[in-house]
C-alpha cells in the first residue's frame, strides 16, 4: 500500500519553506506564474523571467495560519498539514461532522465529471481552477485514463499547492499537464496562461470545484464564471461545486463562522438558487444543480450527506 492509499493525499516533502498566498486581494494585475511544462522544460513564461518565478515561489509561509488547501486535505485524510490547519479542520468537524463525507463526495464528483466529459462528451482539454493539494483521482489521471492525450492545466493561487502539483501531477507522454499560479478572479491571466497548453478554439472542460465559495459576493463570483465562459469555445463545459448551508443551516453556518475566525480566506456558503445563478443562465446538464453526491452517481452508490451543491453547464454550439 502506498502512502497515498493510506492518506488520500499524496505526500511531498517541501524542505524549503514556501508561503501560500493568503491575501484575498483581487489579482487583476498579477501576471500568471508558470511553474513547469509537461516536458520538464520551463515554459516560456518562466524562461522569460526566472527572477520573478523564483521570487514568487521561494517565499516563506506561515504554518501557524490555517490554509484552505491543507484544511481540505485534512478532511480527506491527508498528512501534509500543520497544527493550525488541523485545529480549523477539527473545529469544523466538531460543528458539522458531515464535512468529511462532503469533502469525499466532492472528490468523487470531480472524478465522475471528468470521466463523463472525457468518455461521453469527447473532451480532451481540462482547466482545473482551485486545484488543491494532489490527491488520488486527480483531473489528469481520470482524464488520461480515458484518453492519454488529454491536456490539463491546473490553476491555484497558492504557490505551495502549485509546487506540489508540479512535482506530483505529471502527465502521460501523449498528453500534457501545465501549472499556473493565478487567482480564480483573474480570468484574463488564466485564459492567457491556459492558451499556452490548451487550444481555446476547441472545447474545454473547466472545473471550478470547491473554490468559488472563497470568492465573496463583493468580487462577483457569477461575473468571474461569465468572464471565463466568454473565453471558451462552444461545446465547452463548466462544472461547479460549492459549499451550501441549505441542508443544515445552523450547523453549517456555525462551522463556516468558526472556520472564518481561524482562516484568513473566508468561505461564503450559498443557497441552491445562488449556486444555480453562478452558471449565468447557461444550459445545465441533467440533473441540474444537486448535492454533489447526487450528480450522476455511480450505480449502487449510497448517497451521503453532502454540503456542496454541484452542477455542470455546457456552452451551446452556435454561441459566440
Ligand atoms: C477546497 S480546495 C478544492 C480542491 C479541488 N478543486 C477539489 O475540489 O477537490 C480549494 C482550493 O482552491 C484554492 N483557492 C482558494 N481561493 C482561490 C482563489 N481565489 N484563486 C485560486 N485558487 C483558490 C485553494 O488554494 C485550494 O487549493
């Protein structure tokens, strides 16, 4: 058994401390930082400005501050966590024990969506925004299991996540993986960076899983999705999963409040109507926006309580 089998999150020893981006500042002027290309060569952006790459990636980070990716990894059974992450994660578990099942349901949703898009819809390009720490059944693994030539671009605003991704999320020879450090709110940077690896004139499967609840209303998450959608070809898909308090308003509300008191990046649970609104009226695939575990579940799967709404929309052909 590998340690990834045991923990659910793949291990990586980053001996040099790096600092995750904890600032929720809108990053509109932040250039994308590309960490590696699939062939092991630095990609053009990194080659063009190695000093900037170094300065962005070789930063100190503060392990006394809980971080979204590591807290989530803890719920998935991961070991790459610090006391502050475990404290925040345990406090949420205390107030809403179903958070663990919800995190697992979200990962299972990711795998089902990617498999569906690759196998049933012929999607060969994926843009995974808000990657998280590497875990089994990552986007490129699922996609390349279906079609080894699939190309995947991972995006996260946390340089630690990107360092792990670069080391562990590696492509088949036939396909490609690329890594962009950028904020989900910076659609222009993401699309420009993704275009280095993906052909944006062809359909792309965009994943926005468990990330938009880190975008406050004041930063217009629906506008973020709309801007991304505006840069995609007809026939593309957008998958969203998002924290909700609909099933257990008091418990999830208390848990979110506790989390927000302990972590620098706040979460905003949203209702079914609000999560549906993030798709901006794009046509939703059946069954629409539902608890993540109810989105096209595997045959025989037993539904668990799940505090994430999830759905997948398509960009109709003939649009643009
Ligand atoms: C809960 S994890 C979800 C990981 C993965 N998408 C999944 O569903 O399993 C959230 C991830 O989003 C990232 N994130 C949070 N806010 C972000 C932002 N504004 N821009 C880009 N990434 C962000 C965090 O660093 C973290 O890696």
